[in-house]
């Protein structure tokens, strides 16, 4: 009686069937190791992204930030900007700590000559602590400074 599934000989030209089987097994193991490494890398990347998202500062609207501001320092109009009659708005992004002090500030938009003054002023602002779920949290706020002569 003949078998319904044909048996094929596993052989590579010039190699014994056992050596051929060994080569195939090794290749399969390499592929599995590469696939496993890739999956582990994806899991680690996802876990890192999740951790960073949890540690990320809460974004607060301009209106909320202005309501919570307890001390607002106005920027000093730079002398060179006055001489050049530069006017405009500068938007800065400020990172606020849990106690309401400004941790860092970076300019987002605006003229470079005016941005330095806006950053210096924003660093001296103070805020009431921002609360989330009953705990003080770090936040990111956008502040807009208007320079008009």
C-alpha cells in the first residue's frame, strides 16, 4: 500500500541528509533568535514609551496658567529691539514644578531679540501648585509676551 503523502528526500547537493537537516535546523534557530530579539526590542520600546508618557508633564492651557500665576514678571524691552523699533509677540513654553516654581523655559515663536527677554521674565514667574487627583503635579504652560512700543 502506498502512502498518501509523498516522502521527499531531504538532501542538498554534495551533502548528506543529516548534514542538510542540521543546516536547516541551525537556520531556523537563527531566524527564531532574530524574531525573538525583535519582539523583545518592540516590547522594551513600548514599555519605555509608556514610562515616559506617565512621567510627562501635564499640559495646561494659557488661561489656566494665567489664573494660577501668583507672580508675573514683565520682560525688559531689549535696548537693541527699541532702537530697531521691533515689536511682536513671543511664545515660550515653561515647565512648572510641583511647588509652582519655573524649572525651565524655552522660546517657541517670536523674534530672537525679543525671545531672550521673554525667557528671562518667564523664569521669574511663580504659580500656585497645579493639582491632579489631589496631588501637586508638574505641568507645561505656554505663555505669550507682547512687545509693543
